[in-house]
């Protein structure tokens, strides 16, 4: 991508936490921005992280990312925003 910038934007972040387990869900839009600051392309994903506490540290136990699917055609929904 050369000098293009990659910019993630998170929204609808949800956190469910217990003493030793946490689940984080969010929607993230990854945007590719070129040097004149124009949007080249973007893609929306759903992401889920499951973390476990080991001692004083939180560690990622599971990571899942998927693209939303249009329910009639079952095609991935790309974003141009």
C-alpha cells in the first residue's frame, strides 16, 4: 500500500467481564486512506475477543473476526464510506 494509511474505527463496543474472563465485541471499519487523505477503500468487520486472566495479566484466548453477510445473497457487505 505504499504510503497509504490504514485507519481502524471501532463502534458499538461491548465488554462482558468476570474475575478471570472477559468478552469484547465490536464492529470495526478498516479504512485505507491515501496521502491526499482520500478514502481508497474500506471494509466493515465484526470482531470478538475472549480474554483470560493469568496472574496480573489479561491474555487473548480467542480472537474471531468476520465480515457481515447480506442475508439474501450471502455475499459479504463491503463499505465505501
